[in-house]
């Protein structure tokens, strides 16, 4: 399955500034059983109504459960949660 996290940062400058560390954090998701691929996409638009970043993950249903319970996921929420204005989570089949 595909798992997408689409987030809009409160401060637009955070996208470029935080992108390297967000990529490093999501690389750790590949250590979670059932997670097979992770891609972090920054937006190429500077329009005000656009989201900042999209994280695309490929995983099994069991991988999603393991990801949700993982320390890496908790670190994502703890470190970046207060920097995010809004987000959308979308799951679908490949």
C-alpha cells in the first residue's frame, strides 16, 4: 500500500531548512518491518494555498501498524508537530 503524509509548515522557510533532517528521519522508517520505500518530496510552488512537503511511503498493512507505533513516528510528531499548520494523511493501494 501507499501511505502519504502531506504537510504545510507554518513558516515557509522551514521546508528548505528542515528538509535534510526530515529526510534523515524518514530514512529510519526503512528499518521498520513492512516499510519498503520512502520518498520525501518538497513542494515546487510558492503559492500560499499549497502544502510544503509530501512524504510517500510504501508499506504493508502490518508495516503501517508498526510505523504508527514506532519511535521514529513519535519523533516525527514530537519534533515537527508544532511546526505544521495542517496535514493530510492518505492511504491507498499501489
